[in-house]
């Protein structure tokens, strides 16, 4: 079986861009419907898929970041964390960061850049940006 790495990467990028779009739309809709379990489940599933696909391709930084996002979304799914405007803003920042990390990872840099490290720490703590 012949392996076409370029085609695989193109598919990964297209799917990831779509997943990030769906996540962003879902997070925005949570601002008006914070108790919608279906939306939370959809956002979680997109993050889970991104984490798994990134890990499969060796994109360790993206996978780690997506895993941390997935952990916070799991808290929403289990209702151990409530939806607040600040929390949604933090999650939207994470989606934006993943959008920025994607082309960098595809180019071969699998580390989390310093500009995303602080966001990753805040995301892991579930803490919004200081005012």
C-alpha cells in the first residue's frame, strides 16, 4: 500500500479547520444557551478528534493543547464547571491558538510556542485572563 503523506496532511488540515469552525460556533452559541448539552457534546467531540488526529501524526504540541482543552470541555459535559462569559472567552482563545498552531505543526514545529504556553497554563487551570 502506498502512503501519500501530502494527501493525509491536506485532509488533516481541512478537517481540523472545519472542526475549529464548528467549535467556535458552538462556543458562541453557549453564550446564549449555556445549558445545551448537545452543543457541549459537539464541541467536546471536535476537540477529541483534533487531539487524536494530531497525536496520530506526531503533532505533539497541538495534541497536548487539544487534550487540555478537551479536559475543560469534559468538565462542562459532566457539569462540574458552569458556562460563564469568561470561561467561554478562554475556550475561544484556545480555539484561536489551535488555529495558529496548525500551520506551524504542519511545517514541522511540534512544540508549543512561548506565546501559547501562558494560555495553556490558564486553560489547564480553567482560569480566564487576568483583568
